[in-house]
C-alpha cells in the first residue's frame, strides 16, 4: 500500500468524504459545523487500488483517524463510474445541486454508511456534442454556492467549461487539453525534441498569443517542432510553448461564449497560474480562483447535508 | 534484409531515382525518354536500414536490375535530412523547380553518381509559423509542371497545404493530422474504446460535418469518447469518426485560403478517397487527384534533368 500522509483528527468527526479519482483520492473529515478537521491524500485512485477493496481503504481511513465504523461517508468522482466501485448513473443537465443530491446512491457495502455522488451528462453542448463529468459537478456545487451564476472553468486532463445559470448547471464542454499535452510529450515527434519541463514564461506566452491570434491547432502544435528546428525555440522551451498553445487554443475557442459572465477557475495552483496568465493575454483579468481541493471539500459537505446523510 | 518486390528492368536505364522516406523507400528506373521502366518498393527507409549502408542499398538495387554501377542516381525525401545520409540544406521559399535543382548536393560516396534533393523551408506561413518539408517538394515539382498554379494538398503524417503561384512554391502549412490520428489511436482514452479499423463512411462523414460546422478540435476529439459512451457511436466506428474529425478540421482551417484556386491532391489511394469525400462535404468537388508515387517519379526525373545529372 502506498504511503499515506495522515494527520490526526483533532475533533469529533461527523462525516468522511472523498474526491476519488483515477490516480489519487483525497479524504476529508468534517466537524458538525462542516469545517474540515482532517484531510488525507493517498495514491489509491480507482486504478491504483492493487489488492485493496474500496471497503478496506475506507475502513482503514476511519480507523487511522479514530472515527467510528458507522460514520457517514460520501464519495464523488470516478469511484461512481462504470469501472469504479459501483455506477452512479449520470444526472442529466440542466441540473441543480438538489437534483444531483437526489441522484446519490448507496455503496454496495453493509458495514459502512457510504454514498456515492452521480456525475452529470449533457446531451448536446454548444457545439452539439454530448458530454459527461464525474467529480467536477461536486466542485462546482461547492463553489457556485458562493459565486453564483457564471462560467466555471476546471482545467485538467479533460478541461471542463461549465455554464451555471439560475442556479443550474446548464451545459458544459470538454477540451482534451491535459491529455493532449501528455500524449504529445510522451509519444510524438514534438516530445522527441523536448528537454526538461521547467516552466518558461516567455515560451508559454508565445504559444498563448499564437493561439489567441486564431491559428489552427494542428499547425500550431507542429510549430513546436519547426520553431525549434529553425532555432527560435530552445529544446528546454518546447514543453512551455506547447502548454501555451494548448491552453491558449482552449481559451480562444471558448472566448465567444464568455460575454462578460463572471469566470470562476477551479484547479491546482499550477494550472490556476497558467490559465490566469493566458486569460490575461486574452484581456480577461477578472477571475475568481479557487483551489480544486477546497471546492471538492465544500461540495461534498453540501451534498452530504442536502441528501440527508448528515443532519 | 526485408523482402523486396523486384521486377526485371525491360529497357536500358538512364537514371535510378528514389523517394526515400523514414519507414520506406521507392525506387524508379527510367529510360532515356524519362519513362519509368522499373520500380521497386522496400521497407528500407532511413530508420529501417539495420546494418545496411545507403551505398549498399543503392548498389544492390543497381545490381538487381542489371544496371551499371555508374548509373546516375537522384534521391529525395528524408535521406537528405539531418539524421539521414547527408544533410541537403533547405532551400527557402518562395522557390522554383530550378532553384530546388540548384540546391541538389552530391552524396558522400565515391563509387556511385548519387545526388540528393534538398527540402524546402518557409520562415512564416499564413499563420506566421515556420515550416519545413522533405520529399513533398519533389512531388509538387512533378505535378505542378502539369497542373500549374494552385493549392497542392499532400495528406499524410504531417499534411502539407502548399501555395504554388507564378510557378513558385510560395509558402506552405503543416497539419499534424496523420500523426495525431496515430497518437490518439495508440495512446489515448479514445483509442482505449476503439475496436477495429474498417472504414465506416457514415461515422467518417459525421466527424467531417461536425468539424466543418466549426466546432473546436479538442472538444471534437473528446466527443469520440462521449458519442460512444452515449451509445450514438459504435466502438467499431470510433476510428472512422476520429479520422473524419481530424481531416474535416484540417479542411475547415484551410477553407478561407482556397478562394477558388485549383486544388491538387497528392497522396495514397486511401487518403485521396477520404480527402475527396471530405472536400465534397465542404462543397468542393473540383479536385485533381494524383497518386503520390507517380508525382515523386515525375518530380525526380525533372530534377535529375534540370540539375544536369541526366542530359
């Protein structure tokens, strides 16, 4: 079992929650007021469980924090996917937090009081494409209770751009930005030239501005190679340039949909910084930035209370 | 050494030429009138030579066809790249066939009369991006002598869109279409769902029309997954849908640059068919289609005569 960064629980917990993704899981213990009193990260995502069962991971987490075995538990993310613990069927957009909480299902285990949050589906986004999310809906529910209507941007492997309007998650679009970066880095003719991955702000910014000028994506990606061959980009700059090209293209594609709505960025510190810089190049300087972990913690508490798991 | 599909040479050869790429090489023998009298394919591209040297491959090709060891030889493609046999420095665009032929260099071998065609570079295409090509310039020279000015489209791993104007190759843009298809098929979450690779015209056409409607590329690519998860695309259709999305996006990005110019498509039969179908969906039905192999054979002859290798 991978190492666990465990901190002792200082109060009496009323809820254990987890944002349970593919490579990793984040646990949160809350007090009766909904304040997070302990948290734990583990590399025990649904693809990394090894011989552990979901039940064993949860039981050992409860024990490690001195929590009772019947503590209410709520889980979001890929744990509720087909191929996770048990499938929690998607709730269709438009959906309110209330509708998501009504889609919560009970985990298939008798000795624990565990519930799983459903993902969201959209039949047709602005481009006419279907979409699904798992985990992001919980982060948005956590953050939109504070920021209200707007465009919620969750950068990552499959970045989400989500319209929240009249308290509903209306629709959303996915951009394969993070996965594309990894694909190109690991397996392409572009990655073959890359050296190092330190962030180079100038190269990143050059990639963003090229993308914001409207150049199509496949020539832009290929230019990471030709800029290097022509001596205008160092090998150590390729990763940052490519990151700028991909993030800039994502923002460029979504700019027509923004129309002055508040923009809320939810993600890791590193991605928030990169997207903030790219948005600034696009002339968008008013952004609300929220750490993805806090968004998940708040959303899980809201769903646990509205589903009646915690009263 | 891989099997060679060899046909006897029926006349007296005056030139051996090769389109020498990364995985494969195509040899052509010509009579004094420039007619191809024998041809040979071998999986002896610059990355597949094994213990063979370039000189050995050429000598054995001459011998196998009963050609004299001092027969003039002209080579195009990656053989002239850094990492090939010897680097034939790029000729800068705009460039005429005459200028390309002046950039031909002599191969580093005493016992053969071999010359290598340079590639072309552009400092800035329509998107302000630099570009390079090797091998395509020879195909274009072969074909433009017949079709004249226009837009030359060479689909493939790194598809080229080339402006030929006043007999010059003016500039060109590269789209990473073929490599992107392979990356997504082999290494992505999209490829994980794919089953089989038989062409499905309906799925291909659906991908093309989505792209021609202007949807951005990263959501479109991701939709190969969500269309499948939502039951609107079978696993056996994903490869064709993705191919349509990528080819359609390439054509959509280049449409503003066409403006009624003649369009000449140069490539393999399979790619010509797919691009022709996608162009038809875009309302472009007047295309000249040329087999890539014939384009290379003609271009190599033209360059061998204009460089004085054959008189």
